[in-house]
């Protein structure tokens, strides 16, 4: 479907084209850009509300600054659709997040305008400061701008960056996009602090009156702008706490201003461009601005999928038969079942209550389930602290985001052998979010840690059983349960929960010559492959190992004692993952077998649908069938040659 941009937007292939327009024409550009994003995302999908909220900011930044020489760092990339459209990718925008299309996030390899790759939050200030310090060192008059959402400002890395920026004497601008949202509603004291700033009518009215009056003073009078700045600073301290936090970090604070007033934004940015040193501009925006349904339900419209832009109907797939639930929902309902029987169970998530489905527990048991904001490190150590007091904490973090808290996992949980339960959502290849969100590495980075249990369920019943096992008093170690994004395999999933002996697998199919050892959800790909292969007369065995650590060594002795050819299947990296663990077992015990490892290869996988990426990575059903056939042909060839 061809979507035509408006007449002004159609002419903008580079920010230089934007600069040819008058300031008065920018209002029309913003209107056309907003409608183009709505038109394309409604038909092709993608993130939605965040970019609508920064349309005016995107236009103003590229109008005022000399990009790409001046460098913009978006935090996170959900905000960057307008930026992409204005920087030469308008005609390819419909391929956004599609296989071999443009990325849903800024990506350095994609455009010189994407100065820094961003998928996770809270990195912009540190990255932009690094660019500003490098420019100062090289003697370049290059501007660096970090655009950070208020949700991202809750993370420790953002404060580390601001703390350094205040004393680095580098020319950088931080734009705080304050809309009270990340994906879900923001939480924490910082949210309340920013609300105090934006609602302090006395401060804001008096500040505007003072600056309007001072701007009219004749140049050269004894009352200088320096004196005016000192007076304003004194007034701030007298009537409001509004800028103390940022100015205490030696960042010059400006705002708050309306982030949807394009004329005001341009004027302020042009002024700030002339002011050297570190500074922060606080703008107020509405996530989903310009599409009323997205403004009213900002979490739902963060990434709604395909929808009718006129009626707002979000299209759902229609199925004749009952469909299996998402693993996330099974987790969300099961933790409530467990918590009703075990008073020590607590749920924690860093800013993903809806995505992880911990929201169910937060609604039903608000005193036992907590969203701690975009603070993965804090989430892990908070869980550790609770575990020292006998709590059984389910710390639910996306696999990719858990990488940000690795030191805390090692030092605060594993070394002290505290029984924190890490439910790693979005394990494996997540799809359209791409490289920054794939849960590729958790098996490898978790199984090397002493005291750690690493498990993966093949289906919903196994997820429930692992959750039940993890919360038992007899389970005294940190316990990882990893599972993928999306649907499982069992429409009737509310099975009775049973304890699983830690470190034990299941033999699902006996067979001959070749054994398939699977870990987690890809076991379903293996089962489908075996059905296809048995129709051809090839009969591989199938073992669902369930644990990458500890391995079921009794079962592995059985496998290596019976089979000379073995295939391992996982949705984690083949370097250091489950397959590597099997090879280590083989080497330790002196076995000699032909082992083929299927999983995520040792290179970056970009974005696409999960099925497209699993095929590319080479561990889908077709890849397993091909691997078995190859090993079977080796036997036939060897027999014929003999």
C-alpha cells in the first residue's frame, strides 16, 4: 500500500531541505509528519505513541542544529521515527522493523544521522557527553544533544552521566522529554519531583515575568544579564525547589516549556545553541500527541500493532480453534496462584509490568508486587535484600535487560547464594525489536556463575512446574527460568503444578543412531522435525534437557553411551551456551561422538519476525530436519564406502 506524505514533507530528503522553510511553515511540517507516522504505523506496525510525542522536537532539532555534524543521541529509539523520516529514510519508512528493512531504533550502520545506536534506555547522556568531550579535545565546534525521556531518567546511568557532565566543561545539551511515561506509567520520587516543577505555578509565572521584563532592558545598562541570571537563581531557591536537583549537578536548567509549541522550541534551542557548557532543557509533551486514543491510553498505544486509524480498532488475528496463551501471561497468572499459598512470594520488575504480565499481581496484590522503574541493577539487589529476610522474590526482567545488572547477579545474589528467582522474559530471538532486544546470551552468562541454576521450559506446564519448584523452601540457590516472547503450545495450560527434581531432563522419544537434545521452547521445533523425519524412516531420539545447569549427567551418560551422533538445539548463543555445556561434559568424561550445535550463531542478528530470524539463525524445524538428514547421510555414505 502506497502512502503519500504531505506536500512539504515530500520535499524533505535531508535536514538542509527543512532549513529552507520559514519558521511559520514548520507548523505544517509537524502536522504532515505526525499524520505520516500515523498512516504508516497503522498499516505496517511499529512503536507509536513515543514518536508522536516528539514530532515538534524532532523538527526543531534538525531545523536549529547542523546535523549530522552536530550529533543527536535519542534515548530510547522509540522516539526516533520522526528523526528517521527527516533524515533521508522517509521512502523506506514502511520497511521499519521488517526483515532486511530499516531498524526500529537509531543504528549507526544505517545512517550518518544515527550518531549512536540505542535500544536500551538511559544511555544518551553518557554517549553525548563522550562526543562533546571528544569534540572539545579535537577543537571542533560540534554540538552534542541527548534527548532523554523522563522514564529513562530514573536509571542510574543517567545520573552518572549528569554527575560527570556538570564538571566536564563540555558543550552539550540534555533535552528532558517529560511525559510521565516510559512504556507503563512512570514510578518513583523523580516523577513526583518533575511534577512539582511543572505544577509550581508561582515559580513558572514569576520566572516568565522576570525574563520578559529583563529582555526589554537596554543593552549596556548596569543591570546586566549576568546579574539577571543571579537574581533568577536566587528567586528559584526562594520560592521553589524546582531546579535544585539539576543545578546541584552544575547543569544550567531551562524550562519547563511546552514541547508541542514548535515556534517556542526553535527560539529556545537557537538561544541554547549559543550558550556554552552543559545545560538541560525541560520540555513537557504528551505521549501519543495528535491521536486521541493514544493520548488517552498511552500504555496500550505504545506499540499497538496494526489498526484502523479512523476507528482506532486494533486488528487481532482470528483463529477458529483455542490458542495457547503467551508465556508472559502464564507467568503472570501462575505467580498469583503461588502467592496465594506462599505468603513469602514477592514480584519485582524494572518498568515492564505490562510486558512481563506482573501487572496482574500488582493489581491483585499491590503490597507484594513492585515496579521499580528502569533500574535493573536496583531490581536485582533489592531482590537480594528481600531474600536475606526469607522472601521468595520472582525478579522478572527481559533477558536482554538483565545484561545491565550482571555485576549485581554475581556479587549480590550468586556469591551470597541467595534464592532469588530470575524469570528472564523475551529469551531467544524476540523479533522486530532486533539486536538490542534479543535474549541471546543469558544461558552463556548465567551458567558460568557458581551456585546458579539455569532452566528453560518447553511449554506452559513446564513453566508452571519450574516456578513451583523455584519457590519451594528446599530450593536454596538462585534460580533462572528463561522463556520466549509470545505464545506457547498449550491452549489448556492450567495444569496441576508439580515439583521437578533440579538438574533432571525428560526423554520424549526413544530412537536410533541420532539423539536430539533440546533446551526450552525450541524443543517444540525438534518435536515437529522428528514427526517429519519418522515419516521418512529416520528415527532420532529426543531429550528435553530442561536445565543448562546443572546438567542431567545421568541422562547424558545414557545418551553418549547409546548414540554416536548428537544434535543440540537452543535459542541462545552457540558460543558458551547449552551446546557448549554438552561438549564440556563429553570432554570431561572421555566420550567421542559427532556433535552438532544449533542455536544463535556468533554474529549479530538484526530484526524481522521470530520465524524469519530463527530460520536465519538455523535452529527452526527445517534446520533441525536438515541437520538430522546430514548426519544420517554421513552414516549411509560411510556404509557404502566401507
